C-alpha cells in the first residue's frame, strides 16, 4: 500500500509600514519688537506659541548687553530677555533669536516713558490721616512696546523689590516708613523719569498737665504745662469760658500757658424809687482773691443826675464788705466822657490802657477799697 503525504504552506499577508515623517513646527511670538529706556536691568519677555504641543525651541543672542535663557523648551512658554543699564549715552540696537524668529530690541539713551501722572506724591504719616492715602496711584504713560523699570528703591517704599511694565499702566506706590537718617522726601524714578515721594512729619501729640485745673469760687490763676511729641508742635491757646483769660501763651511745646479766671458775677438793676422804673445796671465780677471788676450803665434819659456814681459806690461797698475785695478795676472806653467822670468821682486813678475787642482803647482805672 502506497501512502502519499501532502504539505500545505499557509501564507499570511502582512501590511507594510511607512517610515514616520519629521513633525513640522511653526511658532508665533507675542512680541517681536522691544523698546526700552536706559534704566536697568529691564526685564522683557515674549510668549512662544508652537503649532503643536511637542514642538521644541530655544533662544540666543549675540548682544553682550542682553541676557537670555538658552535652554531648550517644549510647547508654549515665555522667553525672558534681560537688558543691562544703557550707560553709553547712545541708542543701541540688538536682536534675539527665539524659536527661529527675530526679536528686535532697541534700548534708547533717553526714556521711552513719556510721562508720570502725578510725578510728585505726598503721604500722611503712618497711623495718621486716611489709611487709604498711604497708597497712591501713578499713571505711567508709554508706547505699547516700551518696557520700563523703576530706579532702585529703598526697602521702605512699595512695591519692592521690583516694579516694571510695558506700555501705559497704572501702578500703586507708597512709603511704609522713613528709615533712620533718611530724608522725608525721596527722589525716585520710573522709566528714567523723576518721581518725588514725600511723607509728612507726624502730627504733634500734646500732653497737658494739669489737664483739668480747678479754681475756687472766688477765682484764681494757674499754669498749664504743654509738652508735645512730634516735629511741629506749635500751638495756640484760646479762651472758652466767660471770665477766663490767658495771661501768657507759649508758641511751641514744650511751653506753659498762664491763665486767670474771675469769680462770681454780681449784677443789680438800678431803679428809680419814685417810679420803680429800671434806669440802669451795675455789675461786679471777681477777678481773683483781691480784685473785682466794676462796670455800670445808666440809660440816656436818667444820665447827669449822679445815679451812676451812687450805684457804683453801693456796689463798691458790697465788694469791700461782702466779697472781701481790696481793689476795684474799672475799664472805660476812651471818649466815654460820662463813664470817665463816674470813675473820677469814685476816686479811681488812671493807671493804664488796654485794647478792646472792637478795636478801641480802654482806660484802666484802679480804686482801692476799704472794708
């Protein structure tokens, strides 16, 4: 018996694979022109956007006055460009190659910032005034491609350590405090333009001793010691009570204020006995433990009859016996002939003159009193 074997060869079709082509990348830069002033260092940047996330790129420059990060990066990112201060006195031009594209850089010898508004600021002393006034706004006006930086600022000025920008911007600035030995006025700059910042001196805080002096019912005098903490401690003292007067006042703390206050006021109406009509008035005011002020007035129809003199004599008797005063002071306006005559009839002696609040002049008479 003959056996015949058959071998069957099975073949499977395998599809062919084409070799991958290199990825094609294109890049877009947010900025291809940079303009700057002479201040520095100035920190500029351009944003790189690739056509695909896996695209790689880097940057380079041959300009010695610019610094860039030359490392290779992938995908979207920012490319920083640092410009050193331009001290040459002339405009300089350079280029930076970023992702195969050219960024043109021009650093002027003069500011590219056109104005600062305002360019002078005043701030209240910290802890005083409106807290919102501790920070103020400055508008930096500049062309769209102008990169600017502030001058080196001391640590007590904010923002710190750096303030920079591109084009026109509004920035907030302020003075935190004044350092020991530092002037209250700081001459700074933004974008090579001057900016003056002044912090006001602290307002003076006054201390009075005693702050509430007391006086007896008969009046008296005293001294208030005025001390102040601050650089401008000038002051004025004003009278706020009837019968109170300031004898002497200092101009700036530390100083003293001398005061005097009169005692009680005694007032009487002058009446005609026959008709019971009120024809005038007379008044005594305690000035201190020794002196009283005498004032009198008679209505015109009743003058030249000795009424004022008699009423004043009765008032002086009361001052000597009841108030234990030893001297009466009479102030009469210069030119008031009738009142001057009353003072002389009372035996008062002219000793001085003093200005009146209305701009006239008082004649000052003294009359010694005997109990």
